[in-house]
C-alpha cells in the first residue's frame, strides 16, 4: 500500500471545493450504493465548481482510486479530488460503504462523474 503525504500548508489554503462537494454528498451516496451493481455516472454542474475556484486550462478532471476507504493514487495535485475525498470521508454512510471495496471515481472533460465499485477479495 502506498501512502501519499500532502503538505499541510498547500492543503489548508486550498479546500475551496469542499463546500461544493458537500452539497453533492447525498447524490454521491446514492450513486455509490448503486455502483455495487453497475458503473454509475452523473453530470456535475460546472458553474458550481467555477464559482468556487477557476482551474483554467488544467480543468477539473481527476481520478481517485480507493481501497478500503483509503486513497491508492496520488491526488495531491488536484484540489478538486482532495476536497471530494475529504467530503466523502466525513460522511459516515459513505465511509461504511467504502469498506472492503475498490472504488474508482473520475471526472472527465465533459464534467461527468463516474463511480465504479468492485468488492475486494478476502483471500489476499
């Protein structure tokens, strides 16, 4: 397992998307639950994110790979991804859903959020 350290200084000054993601938590919770059966996708409202902070040419695209509720890839370069993870881990229902699962969450250029869930094998 890899653990990535995010410098506290850059982390604390960011967090500009946290409030936006918190508004999406009920929808994310629902789609996370449904993703147990099939991959889920829903469109985000780009103006919600643009009003929180302008990402310019870098855009809002990201991938988060979660295993047992822990981030498995480096999201330190994406404030949007870090704030989504922060919002998710602060929600008790979502935290419970993340256990014993491998989850991939991504947002592409079309502002479609995708959630794909697989169960982790107990035989490792």
